C-alpha cells in the first residue's frame, strides 16, 4: 500500500470522495474525542471519462427500508445466485437476468474498480431541458446591450431541443409569448403584487387548457401545448427570440431624480417559478436571473427606491437596522423551496457596482443548486465568459450540468448520517441511518440537488454510533453508499452509485493509525463548511471562537508536548498544515465580514460550500506563485515576506487572480524595457504570469476577477489583505531588512497565532 | 345631492297618501260626472269636429302658405254652425299652418291664453281674433279675415270673455294697439333697461287688473298644497288605478271630442316664434331679455350677456322674494351648455390674458372680471356686481373712466363688454401647478366572441383608420389602443417599432398600465404601426371563443393610463355584454319585471353601488371621460354600466342586437360625430350669483364633490348642466340678478382656460313679470331632469303626481294672481307657458316615467341618463318630436316642410311623414301612398315590394328622392346623435314603435292624450282655486 497521500488521491479520483479520517474510530466516544467528525467531501458527478455508464438498472436490496445497491463489497454466492447486502445483511436472490453470473463472469457492479458505477435508467420519454431567462431591464443602455448580446449568443449554445422562455422585468413583469407570429405578445404582471402560483397560471391562461402534470410525473411536451406559448424549443424560436431580445428596451418608466429604478425582481421570480411549477414539475429547468441592481419594490424588496436610503450593510444588519432583510429573505426562501421541490434551479447573474440583494436572494441558488455570478457590469468579460461557461461541454459533448439530482446516503449500522452542507435541500427522508445529531442540513439521508455540475461537492457528516465497549464491528470495515439519481443533460435519467468502505480502528490502541489517516485538507474544508454554515445563522465572533476551540482541542489530542511548555509542542506531519488553514480561514471573507458587503459575503460563502476540495482550499488559503530571474516560477508562502521588489507574484484566491509586480519590476516595466530587443528575457518574465493566469482563468467557473497591479497600486490591496502579515508597521524594524513589504494591519500574523495556539494547547487549564 | 330642489311644495317623500289625485280626475267615482258633462252636451258637434279635423289636417299639412284660406273656410263654417256657442272659432288655435295665429303671436306675446271649460262643454276661448293692427308683418292677412268678426280682444289673448273679463282685456288691447300706452304703463314696473325702448316685441302687457294682485299674501302656498293633498286623499283612498287607466275607460262610450286644433299647439308656437324672430339678430345688451325659442333660427350678438346658446333660464325675471317664488312654484333654473357650438356667423369666444397673475377676480367672492363690475373712484377701484365688495384695480389694469363712468377701454376688453369670453389660466389653475399635457384618446375594443362574430371589431378597426385622421388636434401623444375580453391587451405602437407589441394584463383585480412609452402615441408618427395593428386585431381574435367580458377594470386601465401619462382624456369603449367575468365590477342580471310599478321600481334605475362609484370618482379626479358604445343582445344592467360615463361627461350609445348591415352606418355616424365634437377636459364649473340667491342643485353628466364645484371629466358641445337656484334673501328690482358661470378646463391642445359666461336677469315683485319671462322649453328641461333624478329614490307614481301637481300649481297661481277674474270653468294659461302641458304630458309618457313591463329596463335607464345631460334643444325635441309631412312638399324649395302636430290625426293614408326626436327617426308611409311616390323614393313599384329592414334610402336620381335624402341628412347632421332611419308602413307591426312618438295621442302603453291631460290639469287647477 502506498502512502496515505496516494490512497487519498486515488480515492478521490475514483469515487470523488475525501474523508476527514480514513480510519474510523470504532466507538462514539472516541469519535467525539477526535474533534473533527467523521465526514467526507463528496462530488457526486465527478467527471469520470473512464467510466462508461451501464445500460441497465441497478439491483437493489430487497429489504424495504434498505434498498442498497449491489456493490463490490457485497458477499456473493455465485452458485446459489444469492448476494448479501453489506448494509443490512439481507440475503437477496439475483434477478433472472443475472442467471449467467459466475466468478469469471461478473457484472460490472461487482468488480472492485467499479466502486463507482453509473446506470442509465430510462422511464418514459426524455424530457427536454428548460431554460427560462429572467431579465432585468432597469440597466444602463450599455449593460443592457451587452446582456442582450450574451443572451442571443447563448441561444446558439443551448441544446436545440431545449425549451426556452423569456421573462423581462422592471417596474412591471412581462412574460413573453414566443409562439405567436405577427404581433409580439407578452403577459404583464404588476411588480408589486405577490401572486400565488395558481393566480399566475390563471393569469397566463394556463389553467383550463392542459391538465397539470400528475404528482411526480413529468409532463410530456405534447401535453404542454399550452405552455409552449411561453416555452418553445430553441430551434423553433431561435430567430423570433433573437429579434425579441434585440428589440428589448430599457424599462421605459421614468426614474425621477434621487430614486432607484423600480425593479420587481421578487414578482418576476415568483412568476418564473409559478410558470415552471405549473407546467413542468419535476423536469430539469434553469431559471436564469439577470439583475443589475437590488429589488426595489413589491415582495422581495431589498431596499426602497429612495437613493438617500442606502442598501443595508453589515453594520445595519448587526444593528438590526435592515428593515426589508427578514421579509425579503423569507420570501426568497419560500420561492427557493417551491422551486427545489419541483427540481428547478435558479441562477443569479448580478452585475452592478452597488449591492444587488444577493444576501437575501442567495438562497434561491443555494437551495436549488443554481449559480451565482457577481460582477460589476454585464459589459465585462467576467460576466460574458462566465455566462458562456455555463454552457460548456464535457468530453462527450454533453453539457456540464445535470438536473433534479437526489442524493441518498446509506451507511452500515455503526454509522449514521448527521447532515450535509452544500447546494441541497433536505428531502426529509428519515431512514434508520439518520442521526438525531444534526450537522448542516440534517434529519434526512436524502437531499435534493436541483442542479449539479461535475464539481458540485457536498460535505457529508457522519456519526459513529457504536458503543464504547462494543467490539469492533464485524468485518472490520464500515461502508457508505452514495446513490445519486439525476437527469443527465442529454435528458437521460441516470443513477450513479458509489460505495466505499473504511476500516475501523480502536482509538486506544491504534491512535497512530487514525492520526496518520487524517486528511487535513479535507478536514480543513469540512470544518470550514461547518463554520460557514454556522456563520450564516450565528454571530461572527461565536463562530470564530468555536473554530478556535476545535483547533485547540485537536492540537491537544494529537500534539506532542510537555505540559505548559509551548516550545515543546509538535504536530505530526498529517496535521502540520491544519492550523495554518485555520489561520487563513479565520481571516477569509467566509467568516470575516469586515470590508465586505453583505452581498459579497453571501457570494463568497455560496461558492465555498459547493466547490470541490482543491478549489475550496484555494479559497481558504490562496496560492501565491513567484516569478523572478532567479529561477523557474515557484509557489511561495502566502506571507508578506514573499512580496519582494524583483518578483512578479501571481495570487489565486479563486475569486480573484492578482498579478502583482514588485517595485523594481514595475519600474522596469514603466521604463519600457520589455519593448527593447535586448531585454527579451524581461518581456518573457512579464509574460509568464499572464500565461499562467490565462490558464487558470480558462478552467475556473465563475471567472475570477482578473487584476493586474503593481507595487503601490491601489488594487494591490487584494494581495496585501490576503498574505500573512508577518511584517507590519509595528514589526518592521524588528524583523530585519532583507525581506518583503510591511502590511498596514493590526491583524495577528501566523506566527503570533501559532504561538498562542501552542500556549493554549499545552496549557493544562483548558 | 339632495333631491329637495325638485318641487317647492310637497316633497316627494310626503306625497304618497294624498296623491291619488291624478287618477281621481280620470278614474271612476267623482270623476265620472265631470266626464259626463264633458262628453255629454257637445254631442251635437261630435261629428263636425271630426270631419273638420281630418280634412284640414291633411290638406293643411301639405301646402304651407297658399291653402290657408281655403283651409279656413270649413272652419269658419264650423264656427258658423255653432255661432251662438262659439263666438270665436276654436279651430284657429291648433291649425299648424294657420297664419292668423302667427300674426297674432307675432304681434306681441299675449300674457296669457285661456281655455274655458264651461259646465256644459269644454269651451275654448276665441283666440287670435285677427287684430290687424299688429306691427310686425302679418304672414297672411287673408287668414285674418274670418276672425275679424269677433269682438277684437286683440292680443291673441283669446278668451271667451263674458263681460267681467273686460277688465283684463282692455289693457291688453291698448297695449298692443298703442305701444306708447303700454310703455307708460310698464315703465314704472320695469326700471332699468327699458324693454320697449329697444323695440323688443315685448310690449309688456299692462299691469293686470288690480283684482289679481291686490291680495298680496293670500294663504301661504304650501298650506294650500297641504290642503290639496288632503282633499284628494279623501275621495280617492283606494284608487291605485293608474292615470293611464282612465283614458281606457273613456274609450268605451263614444266621446265628444274637443277640437284638438283648438288647444295650444307646439308646432304653431314654434312657427310663430320663427316667423317673428327667425333670422334676426339678437343683441344681448338687455337685462332679463327673453330669447327666442330654441327652435328658432337667430343670430346672437354678444353685448354683455351670454348667448342663449350657452345659458337659458326657466324665467328671465326672478321673483324678488322667496315667498313669491314659493307661491308660484315656477322653478328657477338655468340650463348651461358651456361648450355649445356656435354657428359660423357668430364670433367665437375671445381669449383674454391678464398676465402672470391670472384673471382679475373679486377678492371676496372670487367672481371673475366681467361687465357687471362697476368701476368707481376714477377707475382705481371697482365694485363687484356679485358681492358688492370694493376691490382695488391692479396697476396694470388701470384705465380712466369716461363721463358715463365707464372705462375708456370698455370695448377693447372682451371681459368688460361681452357676456362670454375665455381667460388664459395660469399655473395656479393647473393640477400640481404644472401645465397640463394635451388630452389623449384611448380606444378600448371588446374582442369577445359576440363582437367578433357580429363583425363589429372589424368595422371599428377599419373605421378608426380614417377616423383618426379627423381627430381634432395637432398635438403630440394622443391615441392609444386596448382590446379586451376577460383580460386586457395593451398595444405598444411606438413609431420605432416594425410591429405593434401586445401586452396582456390579466390581473383585473388591480389594474395597471403595463407600458408608458409607446402606448399613447402621435397618430401621425405611428400611422404605419397603427395600421398594422388595426389590420391584425380582427384576425388575431378571429377564432376566439371567449364570451365573458370585464368592464370596470377596462375603465380603470384607462384612468391608470392617463395617470401615468399625467394627462386627461377620453375613453371610447366598445362593449358587447354584461361583464360577468370574475373581476371587480362583475354584474349579475337583476332585471326584474316584477318590480315595475312597485315601490321598488327605483332599484332598476339605481346603479349598483361600490366599484363603479369609486371608479367615477377616480375618473373625474384624473379627467378621464368615458364614452360607452354598447352593443348588447340582452339585458346588460345599463344603469350600472353607464354610471361612470354619466358622471364623467361621457355619452352612452346603445345599439341593441347590432348588425353591421343595418346598424353599422348608424353607429359609425355616432362615432364620427363623437370624436369630432368640440370638447374640454378636466373641467370644473362654478356658478356664482349675485347676493340674494344662489345655485343649490345641479343636474347633468357631472360629479359633485362638494356643494358648489361641478366637476366634469370632460364637457362637450352637447352636454348641458341644469342649475337650480334658491333665494337667500330678497332681490332688488333695481339691481336685478347676475349669474356668472366659470368653467376651468383643458383645451384639446392642452391649454388651461377659463370660460366665463355671464347673464343678467330681472327681478320683480310682480308675478306677472315672472310668468311673462318664462321659457317653457327650459322649464321642461328642468322638470325632465329633476323628475328623472327623482325616480331614483321614489316610486314613479309619486313623481308623476308631483309633476302634475306642480304644473297645476304654477298655472293656478297665474290664474289666481295674474289673470283677470273669469269663470272658474275657464282654463287660463300664461302665454309663455301655454304649451307647457303638452311637454309635461309627453314627459310623463317617456319610457323612464312609464311603469310598463313592455319596455326594456336598459332602454329606460339609457333614456334617463341621456336626458340628464341634455340641453334645452334636445329635451324639447325629445319630448315633442318633429313630424314632417314629405308627400306634398315643395321639392324646389330649400326650406323644410312645416312640421305638423304629433298626433295620429295628422297622418293621412296617402301621406309620407318623417318623424325624428333626436334619437329615433321614422319614415312613415301611409297605406294609400301613391305608387309613384314610392317609386321615386324607393325604386320599387309599390308599398308591398318594400323590403322590411332598410336603414337608408336608395340614392335615386330624381328631385323627390334627393330632397328627402337631403332633409334626412340635414337632420342627422344637426342633431348631437345620429339616428337610425326606420321605415314603417301604416298598419304594419313596427308602426307601434312609431306611434309612441305621437305624443299628443294617448300613450301606447299608458298615458293620457294631450286633451285628456289638459282637462285633468284644468280640473286640478280648479280644485286649487277653490
């Protein structure tokens, strides 16, 4: 067996799973003493080019409350044609179609390399994907033009059979009818009136024509002839819609001096949700909301139209001074839940210089698996390329999006599911493997993820329920099965099953095993998700305190030290980076709201709880590369000491890509050396980070903000706020002269943090 | 508003028990004897009058002037037959074309006319014994000949005057015969502008015999009324039988008919007035001047009083005291038509600007500068004619006075010398102190199944293309289009668009306008897009099966649109059916014929409360006028649907069972007229009066938020407001009384203006003066409106009784106070009111006033509401339709054939008559009409070949056809509404429809004939007098 590093990597590549512990403590008591819970990051639709889906349905355990899927961990009696469920130990006969199996003729799902396997199940006719554009028209002319172009462009990217619809809003909400010829027709709703789904359908004339889809049964398109007035196959209305978008005007209602435009985002969304709810329940659909400012009227209003009242800040929220906050949040949550029930996801593309109400609206995307993209203007490449990337395709030419996912987690008896954190809603399925102890979205072992991408990652938290004095569970391994049902972008229904197992270890005797099985990266992200989840509902300081305590306890548990001797403190290699992650996490915008608007915080948090491990780690601790004449580009410490005059730095924080030219470099650049033939090497040096940045830009969704700055540049703040302030204006002269640039901050540096941590860890009083 | 203004005497609410009086007169019981002797003795001449009637009517009707003499001879003979009894020929009176009567009237209006009903028979006084000495040109002297024999009581004040009344007569004679004498006699009574001096044909009849006026304050009038009621209640407690019942019972025994020609005739009065004053110039420089009749053609020269086209009054001489007013019971009211259209030869109103400070107004009463302001103190100050407050003259307005105390610039300033003019309103007079935007027109078309199927939508869309070209404007944003069924469709027709855009609003509960820019557009700019839209609308809804409609949200949408555009304007709604779709203003069928003739009948006229009430307020607040074109195939609850139009200065048009072929042209004519009417928007009118009296009640298509401001979303050239006045205090004969009507409005171009109409009236403590200055046409306008309003709150029976009572009171009071003593059996009518009973009777036979289950509830409500906004001309015509004989007219002449009286007796079997009342038009064809006439008009060989439903005459190339068609089109042009021409053949079923317009006859459903009514009124008068 290779190192744990390799094991972990292999597991992630194969199953998209990373556990915090790869040896599981065998009892509840020990598990709690480990501080970091047994938990994992799971990427349900991890791209597996090497995994061809099988064309049949999974074999399920016949026990009604188990229904686990046949997997490589099951014991199989080839002669009797019987298999034993490894979760409930039920013995099941194989179905008749498996009559021919033997040791040498095994179905894929029994082979160990197929611990993750994908089935294609086809029930009924394929249902087309639905894209419903909800477009704010209260934009600047330039923005609107750019947005129109992006939307027109997107039509060519949609699958030709996809249904597309258009809702525009400003002071009013207009649902455009796409089928009509001649006069362009739209249904108009008042932007201030909260309408029930039934009212909306009545007003759109949808009630008396076609019968509504039965519960759980998607409507076939023929049934939905009436709805086609608003949702038409792209190939049919391509031209029509392009023209319609082309003629789209800015909201014509005059905006008096000192007022914000009246923007009925709430009603627009309610109409969109109501339209889809009535016409296509349980069908994959994306509502794509494009906004250029905050909702200013009607239900879901975030700020009034008076410009003199600014939109709420964290300060207002803490002072309980944001009068629309609770009501709006509640409104959008209700909408999001309705939408989630029907399997429709909502994307928000917010491009505005000021806040646009993402704090209130983020639940729309968070609960339905939609995207949130935040930019300054629709007329930026950030938006344009990000939007384009929504429609990117995978190696098979399929869209990197899946709909209506349902993730179910099954566990062996010693383990229970506490909850999940990610872009999901609970389906409230209370099976035997559901723990009473909730972490994240708990109380269920099934979650709905309305929209999935290959990188969508959920944090799933478990609890060991084995009693302390009970023996190590039978077989010595615990197993977890993830069953993900979803609608593939080619409209197939698929089921992906991942079954994994880990060994149990007795924490008293095998603590080293457990310690070395610690995946500190996964643990950091999982703990961070817990922290962010708490931060959504709790005050910032409480969360930080909780994080600190967890860290201290972990250090106490696994650190080697002499009591009350901080200098003696040592951590093993498998935990060595963990405190540093925590240090940066504490400083990150996910937990700190200072200097961030509520919208920004929401935006950052939204992305944090859905990205995979690598990206999440970048978010926690940005990566810093250094370019110089001294050698090839190298990753350097995220530390102020890395900021040197003769370096170019490239920092990737996931949301931003900062290229920072050191003082000398920037002077050279200003002097124009790079244009001189004899300084070709300087030109190359300048180019190198740009090329690397391009690469990152291409792979990333959403597009990061690209910042090219230099020593003393105003945008250098993006870099300076992230690096560890090892030198500050206070410490500058004590730290010698050879390195870096001081950061003007009162924040503690990593060094100070570590010192404190050691002190607390070794202290006997805590 | 209260209903108090309706009649002075018994308020409606108190009237019930005693009001059996009306039936009493005609019913059985005590009435019998009356009829007994009414019909008895005259048996002797039963036949003669009949024969006499027939022939003269037929012959006389045809040839206006020449046959007069011949026509007279039979009469003369008739008279000769009963010389002893009828010293003066009764026929004189009613003959339509009789010139003697003309001449008699033209000679100077006799103060009164008296009908005598003696015990044995109805004895008609000898009218118009041809007084040759009449100054104005006698029309036909020939006619006078026969009448010279009777004692010349002149004056056409023809009474059968046995001895005693000589007292009454002699002054009259003298007055007409010697103007000087009359002058001298009147001068003490009528100070101020000397009437006679102007040569006005108003030789104020002499002071009546002292007997008449000597008892200054006899028993209080109200008291009398009370007695009257009680008295009637006694004999007739259990007589619920309606008035109409009586004539029926009368029909049984052969009746001795009174000679209908002998009773006052409207056609005659009209003709006389036309002859006397037609074509003349009326100079309005005299206080209390009684204008010619509405039917007379005259030209007005404004010299300080508003033209009668703008304001007419029930009387031009107010009683000095409230007591006097109460005593005579003549209502004091003005009918103001502020936007009346002027003929081309009259000067349009001058526009005056007083600069940035706005029009100069009295500081106290806020009256506007007008000719009644008296400049004093060398021109530095002026005294308000209304409140007598002395105001400083603003410096810029100062002008020296001449030796007469008049401003030197008197004739340079319209506001000092004219009765009517306009001020430019400053921003203070605008909403929110912002200049108004030009008004807009929105066309709202019901595209539900009914309208699509009938082809109406297509018709409208086609018509709009041409119609819009004719819009009276040269302004910016002004037309918008909406279609609707259960939901509303707004259209964006911005000129920049290649295609119109439709925006559907289904949220009918809270209506709003989905777009701003592009909804109201300049027609010229957006013509291509609008054409495109109008072409597409009929197709878009061609296969609709939506039959439910909404209504209130449609109006609401219009209001919201105007609100959004910050303008006023007009909605043209083309609607088919009762709004039954689930939305505000949803209506239910509440047509219940069982309610007819019960206490609850009023419910049928009352609009449903709630949504529409509020909507009216919203409309008026925004200046949104609603014109409703209804195309119902069944009951639509018009009372409610028309509530908003009738409060916003709008019009209601109704085309039952609309068919494009037969009604299309009629509807389009209405639409074209309506669109092109001159109109003012967002108007507020205020009527100010000089001290002593004030405006107390208002009738019209108006909305009143308080007791003084008359608000109208729009007011067009046919809308009139009737204003009733009450005394506050004693009026002064010397000072007279002034009224000033100020109308603040927005012109079609979006200018804010103030239109001022001033009128000065006389005051008198002599009732005779008042009666002399009465105007019947105005009176009946007032009575019609007040009665039509009263039926909202009271049973019809009461309203009818009150009408009759007040009529009797007015006439009795005259008889008692102004006429010379005469036999009680004589019916004496004031000259100015001599045809009043005809109108009153006709009014009581109008659909709203008739409790008949045969009549459609919607039609009744429609007529009720239409009348509320009518001016004097319209009510006159409505209540006394014009009946033109066409079969024997002079085709070469330009003049219309002289109308004949609206009675079946005037029709001839071989005749062709055209009847019109401003709302309906009939061409009546007698059974025996000569085929060549039919041929030349219809191009068919005989009456039998005539197609049933024809709505226009074929265009044939012969003089008669041309003439008839030109008469018809001339009339259509003249009237505010277009009329559908209905062709009826004598004895055909549709003739029933036609018959109901013969208002002098017994009503079709019920209602007395003119003659019966007159007798009844007379009886009432007698009872009052005793």
